[in-house]
């Protein structure tokens, strides 16, 4: 049981982050940066699937990670229909939505697809996503845009925001669900969330250009 590993995959707009855990201990971590030339040759973001998967496989091989011991693969969740915060097992319906999202394209769509493909190649492995970018916990007032035909949507870096909020709460011996926080994700995109007792009640839309300029 001690040898069972968890593989975490976080595809972003400019990088692919990979980590391997044995129970609560991180035994491998790598941030793979992608230059524009390597990504621009793909017509759609989902076309990057094999390119990014191959890079992950190469890094695991370099680190001598035994893939047969990986039994849980968690990918960053993409542009699905709005969902509550949590962990979801990848299924066929989810994969179809990730390939043909009605909301749009983003590198996070690759997370569940790559996780599922990995899981299918390993006996007994299962694939999940956690806190996808479409987590929607907005208060009704936060949906108002100022125009009756336009409703604000919750699309943001939920995985990173929730993780750092929980980490901060733990560092001061408190529960995330007891706190009110402002959390800012700064990367290829920037989102600023108001966290109220474990729920993100207001946040800028990180996909459609609603918010700060990005790098």
C-alpha cells in the first residue's frame, strides 16, 4: 500500500505542471514551460493532447517513477458546465464536454483527458479532476453585470485559489470554511476571488477578459 502513488497534472496556458505523491509526501515535481513556437503549430488546444502527454511521460521516465504504482491520476478540470467545488471522477460524458466545450477552449481541458488516458494504461488506476475552472459559488448579486442580457459567469483558477486558501488556513491553525479571504492567482491569467467561509462568492471571469491585464 505504501508504494501506491498519486500523479497530479496541471496543464496551463504556458506550462504543464506535474507532481507525484506517496501518501502526503511529494516525491517528484516538475514545471515544464512551453514556448509559443511549440504550441502555435496546434490548431486547437485539445490537439496538444499527445504533445503534452509525451512530455509528462518523458519526465516521469527521467525521474525513474514506476508508472505501474500510480493508482490515482488527478488532472486540472476544464471548461465543463458549472459545478460545485469538489472531486469528480472522469467519465465519457465529461471527456466529450472537454473536447467540445460550449464555453470555449483552455489548456485546462487537457487535464481530465490526459488523466483518463494515463489511467486506462495502468491496471487498477482511476482518473479524477478537482476544483475545475467552472466552479460556481457566486452570490446572486455577483452575477449582475449592469446589462440585463449579460450575466457574469464564474470561470477562474478554482484549483489554485482553493488550494492556497486551505494552505493559508492550515498555516494559522484555522479552517478554510471559517475564514473570509481575498485570493489572487497570478500566472498566464489573473483572477481575484472573494472567499466567504469556504465559498468563492465573487470572482472575475478569467477566460473572457473580465479583469486585470495578464502577462
